[in-house]
C-alpha cells in the first residue's frame, strides 16, 4: 500500500492512501496521549503516532469506515470507540451528524484547537471538492449537512483527502453553500475523475 503524510499540525498529523478514494486517517495528541481516527494501518504513520504520546484509543466515526480500526486497537492494546456519543478523558466533543439506516456518522470538535473532524459528509478529495478546497459528499449534495455551520473551525480533518488548515471555516461555508449548485459540475467532471483510477 502506498500512502503519505499529507499534513502535520500542532495537535498531530494526517496520512492519506494514494488511491482514488484518498482515504485519510489522523493521529491527534494531547497531554502525552494519542488517539487514532479511522486508521488505515500504514506502518510509517503508526510509528510516527507512537512518538506523539501513549496510545489511548482508536476512534471510528462512520459506521462503514471499519478500515483497520479493530486490528490497530488490538495491536496497541487500547479500546476501539465506534461511533462514540461521548469521549470522556479526551479534549474531544462528539456530535451525531447523520443518523439514517444506511448512514451513521459522528463528528468530533476540539474547542481549544478549533479543530473539526468530519469522516464522510465533507472532504477534500477531488470527487468531493470539484476544484474547491472542500466539498460535500456527492450523495449528500441534495441534502447538505447544514448543521456543520455551528462550528467555526481553524482546522478540518476529513476522511477522504488531506486535512485543511487554511481558511477552514470559509471553506466549510462555501462547501455547504454550493453543495446543490455544484451537482452539474460534479456530473461533468465524472468522466475525468474515473480516468484517474
């Protein structure tokens, strides 16, 4: 598997698998402890995460984002927190964003860092962003997750594509505002996106 460290920031780093889906995983640390978010088990990232602090948990934020979460949690001897309602002992606040029979998604907010983690509803991967810094998931464009407007992040970590650390709040607003109007552009770009597979 080919992957890369795509972003480093004060509280951790993001790694992205080099593939069409651009699966992204994150390591965040606070007070000498480290949490892995929706991890894909890429050895250089796991080694780097260990240097951030004592492993404290693996967090899965989307029902279908199993990825390597269970295996990584077993390997590290830490709990797997799947779709958590609360995260006691962490700086993170969990909020249920989507709760449908076919889609269950939790987002995390770290107030002190102004850091928002959204595993699926928005992303920076090409097929999400369509030329913008951030875009709404193609399946949610008709019903954008406007409840994300309650957050004003400096940083957005996503499940597909590199994390975003510049003008994140504005990028989020633009993604939500243009979700529906970008549908024709998304359809027009589909052939070129499929060619890159």
